[in-house]
């Protein structure tokens, strides 16, 4: 089981990564985070989930993904709505 303290660190890592200003910074950041998380037995499975879900399936969620456009969470809200519809 992952401790609350570790989850807080992971959350901070993800929030920092979300602010990446371009593809190069995002790719370098994800590489560093995945290496760090995989070295921790408590976070190994989470690192696989994060990579598959947030780097392969939904890869354009960070601030610098689309240069020159305002960042919104519309895509995330749409996905959240689809999940809610399937659950109810």
C-alpha cells in the first residue's frame, strides 16, 4: 500500500509536469518521473498505469501541448462525463 505522503509527492510531481511549456520539457520530465517511480516498489504499478493512460492514451494534457491556444480542461471534463454515464 502506498502511503499518503508518497501520494502527495506523486501529486506534486504530476502537477509540476502538467505545467511543462513544450514537448521537450514534457518528455524529459516524464522520463525522469517514470524512472523515479519505477525504482520505488510501491509505485511500480502506478508508473505503468500512468504511462499507458496519461502518456499513450491521453498524451496532450499538459500546458504546452498546443502552443498559442488557451489551456482548458474540456477534454478531461468530457472524459469524466463519459465515465459517469457508463457508471450510472
